[in-house]
């Protein structure tokens, strides 16, 4: 699955996720810096990306329009980039299952529960 990382996520994640999610990009690297959510949505749809964002607007667009594109919404607050990287890598099987699901348009990933 190719991921399109929203501008609220670090561009550095693209290189760190390259082996797990080849072909992924950051909105800045595809000329979508500071563009409207609709422009990002249309680009992702037209180019086979899933949008990854912490922005609730993409979650709402997913409810409104469905897929494509699929949306991976990170409900992680102000989590650090290394935490987001760990979540995306740890949830790779769930992301791959989400990609192949013909019905689902939204995957919500949350911070892991702290160990007891």
C-alpha cells in the first residue's frame, strides 16, 4: 500500500517506511504543501495512495465519500515521530488487511495501551 503522509506528519517518515510501504510520499514532495484537503484527497484517489493523517477532516471525508482513497487516521495526539513510525510498522498486517478489504474506507490507529 502506498501511503500519502499529510503535512501534520514528518516527511522523514517516508524514508523510514520505504521498505514496508514502497512508493509512499509526503504531501510536500508531491507539490501539495498547504493545499486544501480536497486537493490532497483527489491526488490520493487519482494516484492510488491511502492518506495517513492526524487531521480529523480526512476522517470526516472518509465518512462522507468512502474509498477511494482509503484513510488511515492516527488518533495519537501529539505523539512523536518515532512513536508514529512504530505504530505504522507494528500495524502493518492490519494496514495490509485494510488495503485488501473492498468495503472499509477508514482505519483508525491509536496509541498502544501502556504495559501493566
